[in-house]
C-alpha cells in the first residue's frame, strides 16, 4: 500500500504518488487508529486512512451510536412522513410507502441510482470517501446503527475497493457515486479487483430503517476528494517554489521583489518570500534592472495558491463538522437540510483550479524567457550547439499545450445548473466535478513544472553555478533523473522521468513549504506537512 504523502513518520518514511492506485492488502504492521469521537477523524487522520491505515471504533462510541439509534427508531415509529424512509425520493417524495415496502426500500435505494461507469476512483480516493462517510455518521445526525458504522470500518480494514465512477455526477448531491460506493455493503454493485470492476460479494450489512438514504446523503465524496486535492496542491506548490527559485537564479534576476518590505500587510506573502530568500543568495550583479514580470510576481502568485489551499482546507473542515444528512435527526425530530449542495466545497475547488492555472501560466512564461539569450546571457534556446541543435525550444511548446489545457480545466464548475428529476432537482453545485477538475489541473501543472525544471537544470549547467545548498541539492536530484544534455535528443523521455518524480512528491521545497497551512479548527495545531497534528486536542491514535 502506498504511504500517505507527507504523513508523520509513524506512518510513512516518504511521499507516495498522489492519486496512485496502491496494490496489496492494508499493511498489518501499523495498528489501527482507535476513534473515540468524530472529531478525531480530522484531515490528517483521514489522509492516513486513505493511504492504507485501518481504524477501529472505541466501544464507548459504539454504545453512544446504539443509544442514538434507539431514539431514531422510536421517532420513526411515530413519524407521519420521513423523506426517503416512509416516502419515495426526488419527484416521488409525495408517494407514501406502505409499511411492507419500507423495509426493502433502503436496500433498493442503492440500485437504480448506480448509473455510472468507468473511469473509477483510485483506491485512496475510495478509502477517503468511506472514512469521511464514517466521520459524518459518528456525529449522530444520521441516526444509523453502530453495526453500519462497523461495516464501513470492515471495508477499510479488508482493503475492499468498490467501483465508484470518477465523473458523470449530474445530481444535486452525490447519489450516483454514493450508490456505487455503498452498494457492495448490501451485496450489490461492483468492486475493483486488479483494476477491473467485478460483481460484489455477499452482503455485509442488512440495511435498517433510514440507513440506505443516509448512505446517499450529503457530500462525503466531494469532501474526501477535496482533502486529497488540497494535499496534492501543497506538494505542487513546493515544487513550483523550487523551479521558480532555480529560474530566478538562472537569469540573474534582481532580488528586490523578494525583500521582506514588499510583503507589508500580507503574512502569507511574507512567508513565501522568506522561503524564496532562503533558497536564493543575493545577486551582486543582476543582469537587468527589472526581470520579466513572470519572475517578479513569483511571490504573489504562490501566496495566492497558498491562500486557495487554505480556503479549501477550511471548507473541508466545515463539511466534516456540518450537518450533511437529510433528513437529519436534530433535537428529537427529522429535519430536511441542504447539506447535499456542496457549494462551499465547489467554490473553493474552483478557486484552487484558477490559482493553479495562473501559476502554470507564470511558470510557462518563465520557461520561455529561459530560452532567450537576451535574458539569460546563455546559449540560445539553451542548445549545446545553437544552430545545429534546436535545444529546448520545443519543450516550451509542450508546456504551452499544458497551460492551455489548464485554462479549459479552470472553467468554474458551479456555473450552468441543469434541471433534473422532473424539476424537483433544479440546481446543482457540481462539487464532485470541481474536485475532478482540480485533479486534472494538478496533473497539468506538473507537466509545466517538468518542462521548466528541465530548462532550469540546463541553464544552471551552462552557467556553471548550481546556486546555494538548497537549489544545488534540487539540481542534483534532477541530474540523477536526466542525463547531461550534450546535444539534441528526444526530450520527451526526460520530461516523463521528471513527471514521475514530481508525481511521487520529489523535487519540492526541501524544508517543508507546505507548513504555511493555517491551524485546523477541528483539531490541534498544524503538523510539519501543514495538516493537523495528532498531538492536539482529540488527536491521539
């Protein structure tokens, strides 16, 4: 099983490819994390679970869930009408179900709504979804049984991976992918075996009253995907910082734009600029009075990316703590809620896509300037023999294609709702699709970084100066992946090698640029990877 990127040393000794599909059983060497209360499943723990860690529920917590379940069953017994329990769903909510049909209805809810197909979510993504669903159930709002919660725990412990569609979620909420995710609990649907969807095995839970609709409620999928996307974006932010620092060194840019005084009133910008100054020595003889804009704006661009990540993390925390069930059992009664809408997550995911797209545009512009001998004073197009050799000029064209694709991927997902369900569902937030756009954006940004890193590496080689220790170490990492450029060759192979390293979390800021994350409101102080520390309140394993 791939380790969680950036997790503390008790779980992982190094990063794993974000979004990669781990293989094999859940590691038996790591004890399950004991959960005594819902808040203990914070962002940091949820990421550990996504990448293979098992959990177990404290007996006292299970007793609390059972007590809540008794209350809910008693309330259902006397209720006049409860959406999705004693009635149909959507446009059929006015149809009252006879008592004889209600028992089978909860299992049946997982059938006709499973209309998706491949491509499927990766194993870490599915595990994150199950872990977030468990977190929401532990609040008691859904009123499900401890047995259902234990069934979710069992799926995580057994390493089972239901086949959950990655796209095609055009519903108000997430009923399509959630039906796929949780159908195997009832012996329905499909699971991934060696990457292929196969019919699920026997049921592991008999759906009781209100349990089927509760599995379909809220936005646990968008929440899970958002927390993984935020972590991946943090890794990319550190990689952008490193390649930008290398580019600044390569062109001999003045260091004025990175002085502390330029960050007045903006603590995040101050931290980013401080990190840049740690990587860059002073430039006693700048090559120009002002570097091109793409070099001067590195600080504000990466500060904005950091803010976008923080906002998304805050939205994830709100989703984890909020009321997502509908109907939710609140203050002794069943309440219809809007917890399925997910506009908070969708808006912040869209904001992150835009920040990533702008960062890629800036990096692509830096790459183009690196190929201009008037800017660098180096060989034209960074060619070993300009004229006979084309150098890296076409590498920039690959980056330009990625940047252009990013602009398309950064289109806001929340625009353009479509009426469905005979008008009952007349608006959607498309938060699930927004998370997929961020995944695409992260992949495309990596392509731009790989192209620029190759050019920076060649420029520093031609300069004969790898820079201060941090940058020199980064350049040596690249040299271990890319042979010396002594003439034209198929540079796509080099770019692919760098892409593999970037996807594995390498070539980033060596001392942890991601530690700029704000403290999580749901747990203790931020850890070294920018995630809540397990040593904070409610964070013990």
